[in-house]
C-alpha cells in the first residue's frame, strides 16, 4: 500500500537505519498535535506511561523488530504486479503459482519486470517470513493475501517497525496540516457507528474489497507518473492509506 506524509524525505533517509530515528520523527509530529489541546507536559507523560504499561501487560509472545527498507516497497509492488500482469493470471484473473527460477512467468522474472532493488532471494524470504506467500507442491509460490502486510500473528512474529511508524506519521501529518496550518486541507474522513459485534466480519470484508479497489486505482495512477520530471526540481511522496477502525 502506498503511503503519504510530509516528512517522507526525512523518513526515507533513515529507512535503512535504526528504528529509533523513525520514532523520533513520529513523536515530534505527535507532540505538535497534542500541544494544540493545551495539555500540561506532566499530564501527557502520565497518559503515555499508563498506556505503555497497559500495552506491556497485554503483550503476548515476543516480537522481532525489523527495518525493511527497500524490501517493503518491493514486496508490495511484487504482489500488486502478480495480480495485474496478464501473464501472471489464470482464466479467472487469479494469480498463478510461480516457480522461483525460469523464464516468465516465474518469480525471478517478475522481480526483473518490476525492477526490484532487493534480490529475488531476499524477497522470497521476506514474503514467506511475513506470511504473504506460501510454497506449495513442487516448490511453486502462491500469494496468501492481495497486498503486503508488515506483520503476522504468533509468538516471535516479525514486525516491520518502520512500516507501522510511517503509517502513523502519514496520518498525524495530515491531521496537523488540517488543524494547525493555513495550508489547503487534505482529505481526511472517517466514520464510526455502534453496531452488533457480529457485524464486524461483514464490515471487514466490505472494507477489504472496496478499499483494495480504491488503493489499487490510486496506486496505478501514481505508478504511471513515478518517473515524470518536475519543472521545479522538487519531489514529494504521495499516497493513501485505508484501514478499519475497531473500538469496543
């Protein structure tokens, strides 16, 4: 999924370094938004520590933080291309299973067509590790999900820290722009309604289906303009994020 935030240049420069740098960017922008509510620093510190304690108490298993860097984007683009390119689809327009080696359609050939910066070997490892693809009979690879998700459940699960923080940075920067600046307002919409709990799976399926169509259409539009030249010489990262809200 594509992402959007004003600090994209700052974030991208540390995508290969320690996750602490991304946390600093997140906390810096979050602090600016929270200061608009005129909370005393002591109150904010107390609130944060209480939430941190609750999160630590509810944590199950362990997590292994990883900074994916270029591999994150490569994984997303590979899965998108696997669902879009005719040579990689069956008669029902579903992604076909791929051998790792060989001429197209193969996993290595798909990596070459997409132009990934990471090696095919690394991306195969990443996609399997994050439960995005599985290896079936005969060693053929099949996608489990329509797009790359940066974590998986279970003890010792891999967690792409930079991915999660980039999502938060993108949202917080949009909020900050809309409430604390005179810049043109960015699109920011949400809806929450109290409904019976058994409606959650139905709603989740609707969001997945319709949200995927929205993200795919915007991602395709952006991809077609990836290599265009800027008359001003300035470049920014644009995108959109779609997610469900579950609150009890």
